[in-house]
């Protein structure tokens, strides 16, 4: 079944490298690149943390669902917010409308990356727990949702070139 250059969607926990790999893949494929969190911030003219503080997580998840539904379904790479899989409608959209890749990075690696790149306004904390506890709980809670929404689970993390090659091989097989 031919999928005519369906867009790619990258899912995974924050810090999994969705934006880095997404921009790299978009350049390689000569596709447009979108980051749902950046689209949200541009539309709302404020950070996710500010929006959530004023409107709550449910309102944010609703806007996120709308943004996903507006993403191009061909010739684009879309980096999705970490919680996009929490809504069933989004999981169905990811499975049906995109070639979706789950960047499954070990929790210890995620914590190291997030500690190196702390953007407090960008990534609101969900709890008052330590980052390691929070990420471990999120990974456990969301793993089955990520797996349900994806076509390919990327577990090798040996640099962008290697990751891109693995994803592009799976994408080519998917398009056949």
C-alpha cells in the first residue's frame, strides 16, 4: 500500500530528542518541520507554563489536539509534545495520519539531558517530585500509549545520523 510521502510524527517524553531529530530528518527529506509546542506558543503568544497556570492542563490538551489536527499530513516532520498521546483521538490521528516514531530513551538519559537543558518556562513540572522520579513515573504511565500510537519504536540512540538512518529505513518500508 502506497502512503504518498505521509508526514512523520515524532513522539516521546520531553528530552527524548524529538526536535533535534525532527529538524535533522526534515532537512534530509526536504520536508517542512513543525514542533507542536512551538506552534502552540506562537498561536497563544505565551509559554505553555503560563497557559497551564491560567487555564489548566485540560485546556492545554484541547489546544494541543487542535494543533495536531491542523498539521500537514504529507511532506512534513512533526515533533509532538510529550503528553500528546494522553488523548485517544490524538493516538488515532498519529496512527492513521502519520508515520509515527516513538523515541524511547532510557529514563536516566532523559534526566541527564533535561538537567543539561533546563528551560523552566518551557517545561512545566507536573509534581513536586524530583525530575528522576517524575520522568520514571511518566515513562511507566505513558509507555503503552506511545506504543499504541507509533509505527516504529526507536531504541538506538547513537547520534542523529544513525537515528535518522534507522527511521528513514523504516519510513521507506512503510511507504512501499
